């Protein structure tokens, strides 16, 4: 959600902080601000509603300089998106400031207490009470970090907090309970931020704060303590991402770039995981033993948003290959219904960022019930990976666009590896079947490249030109294709603001048929796998669905396999894909749906990378 950047070192702080905030724009925000202690020891703040350019204009009109400071992009949860409510917030004295990502659940109770103590508030936000609480606890010359530690004992909620104090200069104090906080280690300079991309221009040596940690950054170094004030050490990691991976690289939008990065993302996720000769899948560095994998009696998959669609596709993969019953839950619902799980249940948690609040809470609930947890994640070292019994990393690289693309295909790839591994160790897949499936999987990146070539020829741009004015879309799929219909609909609604629904094609007669007329484009996933009789039955029924739509004057865009005849003849528009086994088809089908959504959104003049009201990492419940 909100973005935080802090810097202390020899450089001018403002350019470093603003650069970092720009790298965090993908998280979504509605206002921004910055605080710097200048050379005279005075704390100066600049804030502005709207985009970062508004803050930059405010700084240009009234410059501030200093070698340490903090900045923030705000996503409103308490208080409207105004300059007054933008962070940083200060205490009564104007000497202490704070920026915050999260929610303080008991802020009204604390506000009443502080009002009675004589504090005066200037904003509607929950964050401001934290600055006043630290002021209250710093009386008598208490160091900033100790005042922060005492204050945290009174807070309920989730938070990443970063503080400055003109009364206790030359230090930045950061605290975490929930949302991510990453510390960067440079040469004589130190950083704290909400996410890694904010740091990559300056350092690749980082460590994540754990829940309850308080970090003190000075020009001499960083030390970390727990909530009791005891020193702790966190493992330093070297980030392998090249900073250019977080740049557009000549593409018009990050989303466009990330769509075209999917062949590499799938290849990297597969790297070192399979034997071409035998089809054997390797899941290394797991606390879960092969014996446990063999003895699991059920699988629960927990995810949110796009990751939930990957989870739903994985249900078909796991039940088909591993012959295990699978349930898929939204992270936001899982822990509120007392799920029936135990040590014989494998709980799989899927999160691009590894910090999704609802998924993390669900993971902790599963662990409390004795279930081993396995993370499918793009950020090694994130909270979900640290708390999991094992991780299959997706290796998609940084995904900046709010609408997920390459993270989704990487998740599908990792989940297929998991399904194949379980099928093999449980004796449900013979070696020949495993080898053939894994060989086909290694061909998927090239097939994605073939699909992307059609975009370079202008095919999807031309298609978008015909459909960008429509106000509603329907996406249909059967079996494993249904989750891809859901994801295609989500992509369109996220970035173009067009109402779109995904539906099981077999449910058309139970409601969706009432919507169909000449004003409703219907996207039908009708690929076929001639080696699989069940897949061919689904294909034939999908062709019947196409004819149903046409009988009601609907407009059909069909996604079909090359050289298809039946679906092609019944459709208004056809998107052709290379052939693939049905379990791998989702990796191909989603590409044209991403491209169609992208070009429609561009044609409508929408902000593709930062859609309104959405955030990349949802770190609050």
C-alpha cells in the first residue's frame, strides 16, 4: 500500500528519497510528503495531494536540504487524501515526525488519552497519534529509539513506521509489525524502504526487519533491537536483480514490458527444477520431507486476487496429477471460518510480494493448526517465505505494474511443478507421463514468444480498437480454463475500468444468458487437446456455448488452438494459440487476455500501471 523511503548519509537526502518514492509508485498512492532535518538542525516538511510531481513542484518553490530524511506516498485509510492528511505527521512541538504504512486499530482510544494530556491534533489520520505518543514517551530526554519502543507497546494494529526527531538528531528509527520494511546497507549511507526497488540504484545489500524489530540508522551504521530492547541480527541478502529490471526499458508501460518478460520468467522459474531425461521434479531446501509429501491427505491453497486465480487453476493440476483433494480459499476468508486442517494437510500460500496481509494471517492460522506451509512467492526473504516450511520461488523479477502479469504465469509454472512433484512421490504419475509433461512445459516459453509476435504485428491493438468503447464483457471457460476466464476479466476491469465477469461456461443458462445481446462481447476459451478425451469433450461443449451466444446476438471472441475449424466458424473474432496439453494451456491462454486488456486500457486513456483505487501490495487487511 503506502510507500516509505528513509535515507541517512553524505548525499543530499531529497533527491535520493524522491527517486526511491518514484520506484514505489506502483504500490498506489493519493498524496506524498517528505521531511528533512536541515544543516541548522531544523525539521522541514513538504507535502502535497496527488502525484509525486505535485510534491516536487512544492519543493521547487520552497527548497529544503539536508543529508537525512524520510518520505512517504500515502494510500488513504483514515482521513481524506488532502495535503493536511498527507504524511509525514508531527507532534505538538514540531520536533518529531513519522511516516506510516498500516492501520492503528486503537487510535481513537489513544487519541482520547492524548487529548486529555493536552495534545492538539491537526489531522483526521490514525498516524498522527503515533507522533504525539512518541512525544509523550520522550519527555525527560529519552532517546528517540527508546521513546518509539515504549510507544509501540501501546499500539494495536499493523504498521511500518519511520521516525525523525530534531531533538535527537542524526538518526532515523524504523519499526515493523506487519507491513514490509527493508533496510539497505551502502558505503557510509543507509536506507529504509517499503520495498527493494526503492534501494536498487544505491545498494543491493539488504535485510528485512522482522515483526517487533526496531532499527536505528545513523551515518555510522545500523543496529536492530526487538520490542524488549535486546539487540538482534538479521541476515543480510544480496539482491540479484539488475536495477534496469525495475525500469521500462523502452516499453510504453511497465505492464507491457512485464507481459513481454513472461518467457524469461517461466524459464527462470523452471531453472534447475526438472530433469529433461526423466521428468523428475526437484524441490530443494524444504523442511517438508518426501515422506510428509507422500502422506498428505489434502491440500489447502490460500491466496488473494490474481494469485487466487492461479490457486484455482492449481486445484485442477493437483487433483489430476497427485490425486489429492484440494480446496482453494481467499486469504481474507480462511481464518474466519475455523478451517479443518491438521498435520496431514499441506497449506500452500501464494503471494507475489510475500507480504500480503490476509495470506500471511492465513499462513499463521494454518501453522497454529499443525499444517506444514509451502510458499509460492516472488520475493525470497519476505515474511511469508521466512515463516513457511518451504518455498518454490517464482523468479519473475520485480513486477512494477499493479495488474499482475508475469507473476501470474510464474505462479502457474511453480504450481505445476508442485503438482508434478506430488504426483511423482505419491506414485500417481509414471515416469513416461512425467517426462512428456515436463518436456512440454519446457517448450512453453517459446510458445509464449510466438503469441507475443502477434502483438508486434498490431493484431491486439487492432482488436482493441473495435472493442474499447463497450461497457461490459463476459469471459467463459470450462474446467482449468475457467480460472483463466476469471483472470482475463480481472485484468480488463483492473486497468480499463470496464465491467467484466468471468463465468464457468456450463453455467450460462443459470444467469449469464440474460445479459447477452449485441452490446456484450463474450470471450470464450475454446482451446483443445486432441490427446485427452475429456479435454475434447470440454472443447466441444465450449463450441456449443459459442453458438448459444451467437443465437442471442452476442459478439464472440474465441481463443482457439491453431487450425481449429469448429470454434472459428462459429465466432466473430478468433485468437489462435499453439497447441499444448490441457494442463499447460492456461500459461498460453492468459497471454492474449493480458494483451487485449492492455490495449483496450491504452485506447481508453487509462493509467495502465497505476489503476485508480488499487495498490500493488495489499499489506493491510
